[in-house]
């Protein structure tokens, strides 16, 4: 590994910056806390990259930031988010800790380390294009349409691999209205909403195509009031994942076409496409190849893979912009108590990102 890689002084500064962001707890539904964390993010980029943040205010959720470095056309867009899944107060039982080459703490790996990585990479970079850092879907799609490339600072896949393809996501809610009746005295007068929802669950599962990567999970199922009452209401919440736009279209059409199996039952379907798939297109392959060459220059090997989870990179890839994901650190335990990142990979990838910004 060559001598230009980030060394201990930068490690110390990066860890201090990460600690500040992790201590600024930012659960997604908590606007006040997310906005306070956004203040920390804006201050970090001002200090490290001399960048000024534009705040896009939202009434009920955390504000979005748009951070610009340089000027000109065909920008490079860096995608980050500072909100987390962790409720306020999690730090009391899962504190920010640095133990050897490992960092733990809520939101450290997913994905506040990626934010710090971007700020420190920009500090030392001399890109020939403007760089825009943002998190808003609207801003992402507006800025990305003119972008040369989109780089996503989400955590790396297992072993440090880049993410060059992601599954798309559709979410549906199925609600059934049946007819209540006494289960012992006159069950024939009832229409079981639970029986109907069971038919729908089987119909949904029949739409799955594991060979093409299409999976369907009925993750929440509720209904009924008491064992001796034919249930009048039932509800299912459904998660669908797919690898291609064609599969997304097939699934959405098929779910919308579902009809009740029981006479007298009524079925309501809501939801639809949440994120299009990030397909491994030629532009993404070119970015991955460039990143792998730069990593080799730094003395480490960089693999690539696909993943079933979605990110904001799905949106930019779907509109045809070369998108490379998983540039954040290696680690594990996203959304779990075991969340952690590996510091050596974080430092490596900060230097990799700096070189990538200069090479594009």
C-alpha cells in the first residue's frame, strides 16, 4: 500500500468527526434530532472541504442538505444519508466505542462513516468536476440527470465488495373485509376475512420467481378479534424484491389484478413500486473497473457483488446514470446491536474515493 494513504493523524480526526455524528442521534421520524445532526454534517463539510450546505426544509421530517464543491457542468454526485433506524436513547446501551481497529455505535456503519469519508476525501481531492453531496430523492434525480457519475457512500458488502447491482422494492398492503358471525351458532352466515387473506397470501407466493431473483415476503399478517367470531377484517403487509424492470412491471400488474376468492369478501390493495432495481449497466461496470484499478494501485483487491437491499443509488441507476454503490467501509451488523465498521478499510476507501473523484 503506498504512502499517500490516510495515516494516523487523519485517522484520529476522522474518528473524532464520526463520534460527533454518532452522538448526534438521528432517528428517521424525529425531525428535531435529524436537523441537529444535519447541522453537524454541514459543519463537517465546511471545515474539511470548505463547502457551504444548502438546506432544503421539510415540515415533518428531517431537512435535506445539498453540499456543493466547485463549479461547472457534469458534476459527480455523492449520495449519503444521516438519519438512522435507531431510536433516541440507544447510545445509553450501545455507546460509541473504538476498540483496536473496530468502531461500534448506532449509525456508525450505516452510514455516518460514509459521510465522514466523503468529507475527508474532498478535503484532499482536486477533482476536475464539481461535486454535489445530497440525500433527497428529488434533489438526487434532478442533479443526477446532468451528472457524470453517482457514487454511493453506503457501507460495502461483506468483505468490502462494491455493490454494482441492487434489487428493486415494491411494498403492498392487502386489506380484506369479510362478514362477522358466531363461529359456533351460525358460521355459515359469516365470510372469513382471514380465510380470504390466506388465499391471497398463496396467490402472492405463486408470483415469486427465485430463479430470476424475485422474492415475495408477507411479513405482517393481522386479523380477527376472538376465536369464536368469524373474522370480519384481515390485513397483510407485503415486501417484494426483483432484479429487473421487467419483473417489477410483471409483479405490480399481477398484484393489482388479484381478486377475492370467497363470495362476499372484499379486497383492497394499496402500495406499489418503492424503488426500481439498480441493474448492472455498462456505466456502472466502467466505474467499478476504474475503482478496482485505483484500489490495486493502493495495494488492495476490490471485488463487486449484487445485493437484495435498496439504496438511493437505485433511483439514479434507473434513469441511466452510471452509479457505483458500497463505497463506504467494510463491517457489519447494520440495523443490529452488532453494528460495527473496520477502521483500516475506512481509511483505504477514503483515499480510494479521493482518487476516484480526481480520475472522473
